[in-house]
C-alpha cells in the first residue's frame, strides 16, 4: 500500500490452502500491496477472541456501510 500511514498491517486470517510456498487465505483486512513480513501460528491460549467488540463501530449502523473512500491510501487519487 503505497500511501498507507503505517507500512505495517496486522491481520488474523484463515488459511484455505497451502501450495508449496503459496498460501491461500481469507478474512484478511489489510490493503492490497501491503508486504507480508511474518506469519505466526494461531495459538488459542494467546490468540482467542471470545470477547471481541467493535468498539468505535458500535452505534454507527448504516453510516459505516455507506462511507466511501477518499483515496488517501491509493495510487488512484484522481
């Protein structure tokens, strides 16, 4: 992501397939083009999210779904 304010993203993902040195994943929440620096295993004792909350999203409802990008983090800033 060329214009990402912080070049490091963090995402917990689900591995769909492993083909040689290629991982197929889903549920990733980083921007396209973000480099992959490291992969860690899922360890339920440390990585479980049983009490996850949406924090600042609570109460936003449809406003979040209708927000549009201002292209700050994209090369396509036309």
